[in-house]
């Protein structure tokens, strides 16, 4: 009887292998059952230290291991990239950018037709000397209280840079409405400071170190201290529609990206080696840059600080619950 029972079980297992145990497939060319819906991801990025983990994840094959081919597309900032992301003929599937631009776009309803904006992953958290307002060597602004009636360069207006500056000015009893914000890319700010076309500029690394090294720019104040200490700087967002239609793709991206974040946070030398390539800086400058934090998960409480600051400074008319925009994973 035992032999007969064993024979029946063996026969049953053999029959199951034709269609795959537990619903799988015996065809080795069919791929895993959790195969991604979209294998090529078009990712919009800035050439800043914040995105080192993406380049590291590509280099180490983390995305490839998840069945993903990540195509990188340079952007000037999230403010310009998000309207493209939500368009019918978007160039992007996922975009890196400062959180304020994502919340601002969500509040304006520009993503309603694509089921809103969703955060895929946290990208970068500010640490001391990583989110800095600099002045030129001959700038009339020598301290934060000198900024009224001065020009400050930011990558985009109504951005995290502006919120950070307004927050710092408020703490120091400086009227932010007397400051003029001027838009320009990070790559132009060092020269603009040296030529006194602007009086100050908010930069991220590696442009902070580069502006000091190449143009003699000096630190005016750290924009990530006090109420903005450990501020979430930027993350990765997509549309609700893309996330709904490609859940396995999003999950695969999150897993690979988290490995890249962990590796970037654990070994500074790996980040330094990447910077001369994608950020176009020399190895000596790369060795001097200050690094922020590379979080491996989205924290709703930490992220909520951004829309709350926006509400405080009149950039939002009503409060946004950050948790409603965070994708599981």
C-alpha cells in the first residue's frame, strides 16, 4: 500500500511539472512568475550627489537582477520634468526631484488625469553642509541678515530651495519677501556668483564644493539646520496610473534601488568613484564633497515636514497628507 501511494504521488508530481508547481512553468525560457510588466524604465535625473545610488545600482547590476534596464535622461529639475511626466507623450516613467515640486504639482491637480503623483522611493536627506547657501567672494552679502533686497539663485522658484531659504530667513527675523529669487541651473551658479550677477545661491553637492574650489564662493549659511535639519531633499515619483498598471515593475525598481541606497550609505568610496563620471567633476573635488543621507524607506512623518512648511509659507492652500502619495514597498 505504501509503494502504491508513493507511485500515485510521484505520478501526480510528474503531471504538475508540465504546467509548473504552484502555477509556475517548467519552461526555463518563460522567466519568473513575477516578471515585470515593463522591463525598460525611463528615469529622469539630475547630475547631483543625491542620485549616486542609482548609478551604483546600475553598476552593481541590481536593476538587471530584477529584470530592469534603466535608461537615464538628464533633467534641469522636477519643476520642469513633472509636467512632462504626466503628459500623454511623456519621456519618463519615473522622475527624480525635490519633494516640494511633487507636492506643488499634486496640489495644482496637474496629475489628475494620470491618477495623481505617487512616491516610489526616498532619495536623499540633508545633512550638515550638503544644502548650502553660498555667496561670491565679492558679494555684498556677508551674513544672512544682509539678504534683504538681494538676488538669490535657485534651480526653480516655488521649490524646496525657496522653502529652505524662507525658513532660515524667518528664524533670523529677515523678511523673505524682500529677497528676489532668480532661476538658473546649478552648473551656472558658481560663475554667476563670481560675476556678481546674483548675491547668493543655494547649491547641492558636488556644486557646493566645486563653486568654492573654482570660483572662490564662500558659505553664507546652511539651509539644512534648525527647522530644516535632516530635511527630505528629493525622491523618486511616478504617476498613479503607471504604478497601477505596472506594480511588479515598481516593486522590482524599489528592491534594486534600496540595495543601491544601502551600498551608497555604507561605503563613501563607491560614491566618490562614480562622481567624476556622471557629475563631471574631478576626483579631487569628489573626495571633498559632503554627503547627505541615503534612506532605504519612505517615512511619512519625515516627509510630512515638506507640505507643512509649504502650507506655512503660503505655497499650499490646504494641507496635503504625504502618506496618501506613498506607494507600498
